[in-house]
C-alpha cells in the first residue's frame, strides 16, 4: 500500500499534536511542516524527523494531503491555495470567519473532487460515540464548556473558539430548523467576548442552552440531554457517560454507560487519511462545518450587531 504524503501547516501548541499523530501512522509519510516562526518549524521537524519549510507553497508538489492548524484568519487563503493545487485538506475549527469563504472552499473542493474535512474533535470523543444510540428524542440540552485562560484562540470570539464544538455536536443530534435564538456575550480579557451564553429553540420544540467561558478557574466540558423519562449525561473531558431513566412514579435508575477511551485527534486524523485513500466524503465535511459556522455567526451577531467578520 502506497503511503499518503502529508504536511502540516501551523505547528504551534495544537499543530504539534497533528504532527505527532501523523509521524506514528504507518500508512502516512510525513513530508514536512510549515510555521510562521521558522525556529518553531525547525524544532518540530527535528523532533519528529521530518523537514521544515519556510512557506506553505513549498509543499504543493510534495504532498497529497495537509492539516491546516494555523490561526483562524489564515484558514481561507491557505485552504484555497492547497485545494487549487489538488491537495486534500483537514482544516481545524472554526473553519473560516464568514459564510462566503466557507461556500467558496466547499465549492472548490467539490469541483476538484477533493476531501475537505473540518476538525471538530468532540465527534470522535469516546463518550459521544458511546451515547449515539441513546439520544433519540431530546427536549432540552444543556452544554457547559469552561476553561482557564490560555492565550490561545484569542483572535476570535469565544463562540468561534469554544462554543463551535458544542454547536457542531448539537446539530449532529438535532436536524430540525432553528426557530429562535437569544444570546449574550461579555469581553473580559480580550477585545472579543470571552464569556457567552446562547439559548436556541428548534422548530421541533427542543431547546438548547450553551454556556462557554475562557475565564474560568477550572475546565468543564459537559452535556446533559433531557428526554421524555430519561437523561443522558456526557463528560467530554473525562470521556464518561451515564444514563438516568425513570423507574416507577418517583424513582430513577442510574446506569454508567461503557465507554471506550479514545484519542479523538487520532481518530479524526485517521478518518481524514481513510477518506483521502478511499476518495469518499469524510464524516465531518465542509458542508457540516459550514452548518455549525452559520449558527455560530448568528449567535455572535446577536451578541454584537456591529461585529463584522475579518
């Protein structure tokens, strides 16, 4: 079996993990890495025994596929360049910052017959995978995603930085159109909202509450899914899940759901490589990425009507 030749663009805190995963895959040849900081690209290349490049264009004739893990404002131009050169792309969330760019990238990938996957890690989380068959008729869903300030992702609003994960998960469960949205956001540490809450009502009657903050003393990544006579609890951080079911008039039965602990990033990247090899649409395509982005942008505009995407 021929190896898929791969490069990684953007090898900062999260990009280095893409490099690490690719370096361990037998079916992949890690051709090289690119970063705006040449010292960083050389350090990562040396650590994972690959080649550093100064410019992403140097990868065009050398790779078949690429992970783009750079800052969000660069996503559109980088992805477009690689797609135009016939290279499959795994683009880390939040995809881009406006819908016209998202639509153009999707159209271009379709015209070229290329794999265009968007990186939403929680869909590869062991707890998410273990509970898929249990979420049948959600009526109320509460998400909490809180984290201490890290200084990463601050070029965008907390909705695009953190809430986008829960929006993607939510839309994977709910196919009904959105009926109404209310939202509030607050900048604390940056010029963008660092804390945000959104309430989304769907035409099916399901209501979702999403709370995110990058101004917290601890990490929390949970979802509670209330259904008629049952509750599913997912802890994305610990990859644990439980099922609470009505039993009798005033009794409940709590059951821990067996979860296979997964490495979500490794599963995400393996999905990308398999999609490239089989020339099939990935589980999280550009269209799915755009769907989550569209709802995220609606929430941001409600919080700040004057906001204009960069």
